[in-house]
């Protein structure tokens, strides 16, 4: 599409700390200020319906076509295997009533939620350094790659998605977020953080020191960017600084807001020593007793049905809670239809109860008489599920399929994580047959997630 150029690092690879000689280079091009340049060129060899389906031309209300991209610098978006699947076009100068960016639409070969800009070019560095720097925009990625930070990636015209994180997890479990410093960037950071923590990533956040984005910080000085990346803070420390700067810890209402925002982040810290450190830090910061903070944290760590009915099991994982809710409500509602979509192995320690319910009538009294060793557990499952929904004033009949769907999505995501690990090993061993096999299963599961969403 017009002129093509390649961005190359102006510094030696060793200056950024890693040999990046085996990484590909990011490319860019230009679309001329002509509404039919690409259409006329491609029409010599392709049907216009195919060109339109590829997202390169648009059909007008009058029935004719025009180029989707014109008078823009073009950034090709490549798949993990190096195939160009879409484009982002950016204006070189502002135009009235015209957006700065135009992205390719979803096409049969381009799914925005499953493509990561810059990963194909930098995946070797990501794997070697065992970390990826995640930024918001294409220009940020290009600026970083130019100075040797080819472990930098961005989502492709969408907020960071679970599917993109699963792809990243093939290469590393360590992420550094360096999103824009405005309000939208802060929101994006929080959302991406939640998704990444849910998938088991270790997350740090880079402070941009007043620059609006990584590109601006790099233009101020390469050393400033390198310092920001290498000095990236644990996500809890980062938000401690941000939130305490935003509120007045001497005011009662602000104390509540600070605790409301930081409490869930502290709860996410799994190491008990680190968690105790942050509890003390928060308590000192807002000048309240540590016990008060611990009470809040401990309540966050107890799912409602467990708090209501199972005092001796306060730390169940989310999947276990969903399993118990699904089994309890299936018995309570005498409806095992929702269980038919699952397999025995999906239910872990509750597999025997799952088997009983799928092989016989879900009658609590009859099941308890026939299985006296499980009677107490069956009654507790029903009681806990009913109490939880009663607390939330929810209808069991309408919640049953919702809970089943949540559990099914979790089962699929966990299988996709397993496949990511297997793919990582297969790629390292260059086992092409296994890579194709695993990739096919991964795509099937990914489409199931997409359809459900």
C-alpha cells in the first residue's frame, strides 16, 4: 500500500540489555490521498466482493466502492505466524470531522481480540527476557521497537482481552503495563490488571513521569523510558501512590474510598507476608487500626455461600464455588439439564456427586437415603446455594443456567491455559504436527468463548 519502510533501532542491541538480532522488524506504509487508488489496483486481480470482505474497500449507499484507508500512514497488523491480517491507518495531520485512526474491521482472517500488535516481531525477545511490556497504541510500540525494546506489544484496536492474554502466556507470565497517563489510560490499566491477575500473570506498572504516553517519554529521552521500565512497581505500590494522591486520608469519606479501591488489590496478594505489609501500610496511611483493614480483607476472601453455610471452608476458589452452586441448585430445582454439557473430570472433588445426579433423579431425600456417606454434603450444597441466592434476592430458576454458563466458560479458559503451556513447549521443540493439533483445539475453544460473549 504505497511506500513501505522499516523501523530499525538506532542503538546497539546490547544497550537495551538483550540480543534482538533474531526479531523481525515492524513495517509501515502510506495510503495516498485518493479514494480509489487501492480499489483500482486490486480490482485488476481480485473480485470486489473479496476486496470488500477483506476490509480494504467500503460499499457506499449508492452501491459503488471507495478505499477504507486514504491519506494515512499504514501499520500492517500481523498474526503470530507473520501473516498480514489487517491494518491501522493514522492521519498525518488533523482533518475536521475525521477520526485520527481507522482500523480494519473484523474479517474471516482478522479477529481483533486474538491479535497482538508487535508480538510477531518481538516474540523472541519476550521469551528470552521472560517479560512483555504492554502499551496502548501502535506508535508507542514502534517507538519502543526503534530503541531496542522489541518486547513491547499492544492490543489491536480494542481493549486488552482474555484471548490476547492467553496468547501472551505462551511466551511469558510477567507483564509490565505502560498505558497512557490520562483517565482513559488509568481505566484501561485497571481493567487489564483484573484480567491479567485472573489468569495468573505477575504484573508491574511503569510510571511515565508526567509524559502522556511511552512515545512522548522516549522523545524526552531514551534513558527515561528505560528507567521507567526497569523501575516498574508492583501493581499494589503503583495504585497506593495514585489513590493516596487522589484522596485526602484525613477525611472520613476519603478513608472509605481509599479502602474500597485498595482493599481488593491487597486481597489479590497471595504471599501472606506481602499481604500483611500492605494491610499495615493502608492502616497507617489512613490512621485506622489494622484489625479494621483485616476485617475488610477477610470478608472479601469469603464467597457469600461459604460465609453463610460453611464456616470451616472459608477459602474456596471461584471454580469450586460455582461447582457447589450448580450442584446445589440442580438438586434444589430437581433439574439436571444444565449438567449435561459437562464431563466428570470438570467437577474435581465433587465428581461423585456429579455422577450421581447425572445417573439418577435429583431428589435430595432419595439421594441421601441411598448414599448416607454423602447425605450431609448433599444437604449442605442445597442449603448454601439457596441461602446465597436468597441473600442476593435472585430467582434460582433464572440463575441456574447463568451459573452453568459461568462454570463452562471457566472450564474452557482453564483448558486454553493448559493448551497455551503445551503450545509453548511444542514451539520450543519445533514439533509442527503437535503445534497444528493444539492450535486447532485452541481456536475451537476460543470461538466458543467468543460466541458466548
